[in-house]
C-alpha cells in the first residue's frame, strides 16, 4: 500500500509500509537500503540516500515488489490469491468472435461477409492487494457461421471477468463477423515488462476462399477472431463454415516483497 500524500504520517506507518525493526530508527529508511526499494521510482525520490531525513519526505512513498510468477486461467472457476503475495497485476481478455460463412453461385458477396472481431482486453497494472478467493469467468470463442446456402454470420465471443475483494474487471467478447475485413482480427495486446501481456495476444484466423467444402481459419491463442469462408460453387460443395474465435483468458501476475 502507498503512504498518504498529505496529512499525518507516523513512524509506525512507515514501518508498516517498508518493514523494519524495533525500536524504529529513521536511519533504516534511507533510499537504497533494504527496506526502501533499491530502484528509484517517482514516488520515492523524495526519500534521501543519506543525511537529514524526516517523516515528511515519505509522502506518497511505497515499497516496490518484485515480479514473481503468473497464473493464467483458461477456464472459469475460482482463483485463490497467494498468502505471500505483495500485490497483483491482472489481465482479462474476452473471447474472439466467429467468422461469417457464405455460399454464392453468382460471385456476389454480402457486405456483411467478414471475419470475427477480437475480444476486448482490460489491464489492471495498479499494485492491487488481493486476498482470499476470486470468481473468474473465461469467455468462449464465438462459433463460425455454418451455412448450406446463403450468408450466415459468426457468433460473438463471450465476456471474461474477474471479481472479488479490491478487484472487479471485465472484457467483452468480440462481435461475430465484426472485424471489418474477411480475416479475423488479431487480439493486439501489447507487452508491458515484466508483465508479458503480449504472450496472451491471439492472431486472427485467415480468410478462406473462394473455394469448395473448406473452412475459415480459426483464431489462435487468446481473444482473436475467426476468419470468414466463401464457397463460390453451391452445386459442388453445399456447405461452408466460418472460423471460430479463440477463447479468452484471465492472467494474475504475482509480485512479492524481496
């Protein structure tokens, strides 16, 4: 937890945040010593490394945790926060939408003939203290459209969420056939080190067609849309199936105090 930015701060408050021994001595809390984070961060730069030191220099100060591990939930259920965790960062990704499918004998294609849209994603990179159990819902990928004659749109992906004490996050699923192109949308989750969000970013399924009796490409990894399929000859192949969107995921990034 972060110390207040104004008002009264006691020696006890400082010890609770940064740890230390009794009796409390301010000389324990110079920056670059064991209690105060060694890495200089914006909210600790007022704390000196030597010389005169006072309580007022600790406004907004916080102890910095070290990245420890992650837990990726790929199915709905319960996540139990570790008792030794300092805090968590959390990534929530919704399921990708399914791609459209159509069969046309005259070469015409509906303007709604599109791949699936990516699922939304939500990132909590604030140092959040979690304790106890958390309800996790992982959104499924939307099914691709299946048709034996005309245009059928893909289904939307499911919403993913994580909720419990100090945490309430959700990310909606991608729209079926909502990508804006015939290929499924990439999830497009960027990396923030050391929270490697991009490792959970999916790639959209490829468009397939024109062809006969084939299937649109499925989205891969997490949150990506499925590709569309166009069968251009009803007489030779009376079916077409769009690619499925990839499922969502909920990832808990654990930090500890070293």
